[in-house]
């Protein structure tokens, strides 16, 4: 009987530790489904998101980028900032030039199953253009 109680306790602990609860619909690797950009060139990207409790965090990485932009940025991967997720809507800031905090991309996306669709915008007053973007969850 004692062995059965120990086994039951271990199984319950294992279930709790491995998270029998539902995984976040955001957690995982998301890749752009088509190039996005403007007249300066097109890019592809991926973002890796983690979501635990109320905290969403992640990184954004350019997979392809025009040579001029690659030289200007000096890096391809950036941590996400100001991440918000509520009611299926995800927004975040990508600080593409950390030495110049105002140089960033602003993303506003809607979760739709295994897709995130919405817009990106450069944080420049002279550029008000919203760029359509779409990401798909990688398996």
C-alpha cells in the first residue's frame, strides 16, 4: 500500500512538472511566410517566443536582409521589447539599433491558429507606411 502511495505521488508530481496544462498558443518559433519591406529592400525573419503566465518574451532575427541594411544594423538578432499579448493580439518592439533607441520596428499582430498576421512599421516620423507581415509557426 505504501509503495502504491509513493508511485501515485511520483506520477502526480511528474504530471504537474511536465505541465499537463495547455501550452501557450504563442510559444515557439515563427517564420515570416513571405518577404516584407519597402523600397530599400525586402527581408525575411523569424521570431522565437516564450510565454509563461503573463510574461511573453523572445527574440527577432532577420534570416535575409539587403546588404546595405545588414551593414547599417551590424547585427541580425535582437531581443523583443515592450511585448504585449491580450485577446489574441500581440505587439512588440524590435530595437534594430540599440545605440539609437528610437530606431526600431513596431509590430502589431493578430494570432489566428498557427499564423500571426498584421503590420510592421519603422519608428520614423517621415515613414508612416504600415508594412503587411505574416508569420507561421514552425513545427
